[in-house]
C-alpha cells in the first residue's frame, strides 16, 4: 500500500555500490577524521560562540548511529548485486566449460577416425618403394633383353618371365614355394626329379605338359 519511490531499482543499486565502494577508501576515512576533529574543537573550545553539541557530544553520536544504520543496508545491497553478478559469471563459465568439453570430445573422435582412415592410405614412402622396385625390374629386364639381342639369341620372352617372377615373389611370399618350369629345362627337370607339372604355369610358346 505504500508508494514506490524507487522507480529504477538498478539506479539505486548502482548508487549503493558507489557509496559502499567509496566508504572503503582512504579518502572517506581522512575526511571523516577531519569532520570529527572540527566538530569536537568547535564544541569544546566554543570558537566564534558556536557550541551546539557540548560534551559528551550526543548529537555527534546520533549522527554516527544514523550513518551506520544507513551504511549497513547499502553495503548489503551492494554485496547482493555482486553476488548476483558472480552467480551469472559462474553459470556462464560452467556453460563455456561444457561447450569446450563437448568440442574436445568431438575433435578427439574426429582425430581417432582420421587415424583409422589413414592406416589404409598408401603413404609416400610406400609408393616410392613400389615405384623404385618396378623401375629396377624394368631396368634389369631391359639390360637382359639388350644382352640377348647382342648375342643373337631370341630370349626376350624368357627375360620378361624372369622379371615377372621376381616381381611376384617380392609382392607375395607364398609364390616363392611354387616351382616355375621354363621351356629350356622342363624335360630335364621332369626326368631327373620326377616332379609333377600340375599347378605350374609354363612360359608362352611352350607345349603343354601332360599330367603325371
């Protein structure tokens, strides 16, 4: 039922904060000390005939009591506003920490997925090694073909088969145990060892070998 004089509570709260902040400074203590000294000096000595509050300075005590009764609520109001700001700041910090944690977990999952994918990707060193192996095979085959052409023999297909066998052995270790029979010594090998030709792949141009 009482009229509301505080139309802007935020403005009064700012005033309370400024007042509480000023009371905690050295200037306030200095000016308050000067005020008390002047008050007591005028009322004790009676300068210029002014002596409105003689000893024991009841009016001065009443003034200090009134100041304390108003200062305490103003300081409490300033503390409440500061607590509200601290609460909002803490909530914002908590929300920011949650977002940072979520972002960190997402980035961790993405990095793990990238690492899994990169395991199946051919690296630069692997590609270089493969290209060097193929280049060495081609150079060896070319040298053998050139040597055979200078000797007058027609063994180009044999050189190609030899390079192919070497490349297959480097890529797949399982094929190292499978014997390869060439046309030049197929009959001699069958006569000496008696091995079966099942599972062997003769070179192009050679007759098919009968099964034993």
